[in-house]
């Protein structure tokens, strides 16, 4: 029997796939790919805010304003289903940019208006993919926060939408625009590092309030927002302010650690190697400390096997771990070859752990040691809850803005976002099922067991 939820889910995805206002364009001789205003070199690019989030306020907006005057971009509107956020956005942009913006209660109202060229999306994690698909189908270029998608179904909708429309989409994987990560990518690809043999990644914090908003939960009222619209294609459930505001703690609105943090770090593995996803993943985790009603784990560990799918003799492991219970170790991204280590926490290449002369001589081999050096333009990652103005994000926003003008593919393309989503989804399913999972490339499906 088809459930009411299944019907609503299918209807929402159908709407995102088609896009409001796109149906019927073919009858006017306009293709979806050509839909939207053609920008000239001197035209101002008009951008709307979809979701006035803390991330937008603290980091995305300052990054945008760093370059908006030079590249002739401006904010013209905000779409947010909570009336409080709309009012806050209007006042914030007036204060920071000295301009007035229009306010829209939802994206249907937003896309019914003319004069909008692009959007910046920083909504709840599970909303990213379908909201981005909705935007490009309505002729808008998009900057969308990561994770790009929390389910394969949603990821496929966005990948198809961007492919068919040709719109510019940048995923918020800002490491791809950071000079030190670009230098690391070039170094590994040069062959001087040698084959990657192991990657160790961590992201540890000890912040009881991480992703918690107790004061706002007391203040928000259901009648001031649109709970049904918030749920999109997720099951229809009763109003819950915690799931609305603290969505990162609850599946199916977020995968928590995987979507928020692993998506950043695993993306570098795909970038440096051209491998699209793990061959297999095993994972475990749980709520070991913060038993506050959340359903997403506060501690996770995943072991991922990477390499050519048809040659199991080649490859490497990625060991990923993250905890909210103790911050020792902070953020670490360590790449190992037989000759040494690339440390993207210190941005140092060293011969640590490489094959020494003594050990090599015992097997009638030559020493294999890297030449130590420091990556160019090194930048350290901040682990605090509110990162503030971030040089990486500023460069990433600049890349998106330049690509909106040039129509070149941005640094973090929809395919890069699709790939990190696949890795996240595999890890989440492995943890939830307790089984090793793999991926079927032909069917684009996760295989359990």
C-alpha cells in the first residue's frame, strides 16, 4: 500500500525535479538550460539568501561582501519560513551592506519574482540538495552549503538538475579553494609523495552546547514558521522545535558528524586521488556522553577502503574518527606514503615514518624518504562552533562569484558534492546496520553486507 508519506515525498521530489515555473517553457521555445537572464560583463548579479542561518551570518555573508563591490554582486532578497529570521536578515543586511532587501515567506514566493540571478543556500542539512535543485530549475546559479545531500535519492535529483540546466553550482567544501590544500593536491599529483598508503582523519571537540540552541527553542512558536514546508520530503510528524533548530542532532534531518565534518575531510581524499567513493566502509559509533534526546552519535569511527574497483592489490585505508567527549587531537588530516607523511594540520611534509636506510638495507633495498618542506600559504582550521570570517570560505565564495561571471565549473562542483555525499551515506549506513557496505557503480546504490 502506498502511504500518505510516500505520496508527499514523491510529490516534493517531482516538484524539485521540475522546478516551479519551469513546466511549460518548452511550449514557448525556451529550454530549461537557457532559462534565466543572460548576464553581461557589467550587469549586476542579484543574489537572494535562502535560509538566514548562523553560518550565513558569521561566515558566508562576510565572505560575499569581501568581493561583492569588485565583482558587482548585491543581495536583493531573503527567503526564510520563520518570520523572525526574515526580520533579522533584513536588519542585518541593512547594517552590514547598507541596502534594503525584499522578504519572502518561502521559495515559491521567491522564485515567482523577477530580478534574481543566484541564491546562497544555508538551510538544514537535509534540505540542501532539493532546494538547490529547485533553484537551478528556476534558472538560478547556486552556492549551497555542505553536506550536499543526506540521501542518494536527493543527491541524484540535484546531480541531474545541474547537468541538465548547466547552471553554476558551488558546494561549500571550501578546502578546494584554500592555497595550502591546492598545494597539497599538486604535490601528491606530482608523484613526489609516492602512493598514498594510509589516511588518518579526526575532528574532536568537547563542547556540550555544540549544535544546541536551548534559548531559541524556548522562543520559537509553530505559528511563526511553516513546519510542513520545513519537513519537505521527510516523514510528516508533529511540531518539534528541537528538530527545527537542532536538526544536526536528529536523523533524518542530518547525519550529524558524517554530514557536518566528514564531508569536508573525505572530500580531500577524492580530490587528491580522483577516486569517487570508498570501495567499502565499516563503521561504529554511539551516544556515549550527551544523552540529551539526540539520535545522532556523539562519537563515530569509520574505516574506509579506497582504490581501483577492479584491482584489490592497490589502494589504501582511511581511518576517520570524531568525538564530542574530549577535544584532544582537534582536527587532524594525515596522509602517509612509504616515504613519509603529509600533515594538513601543520601543513608540513616530513620523512616521519618513511623507510629508513637501516631498515631498507636489511632487505637489500634503498631508503625511501621524503624531502621535508612546508606547504605554501598554510592556514589552520578552526574547530570552534562559530568560525567567524574564514579566509578559506572567502576564497571559495570568490571562486563561485567569478564562475557565475565566467561560466566555468567552480572548484567544488556538483559531482564533488555527490561524491562526498556517497561516502557520508555509506558510513552512516555501515554504522546503523553494523555491517560492511560497498557501492554498486552501475546502479549507483549502496550494497549492505
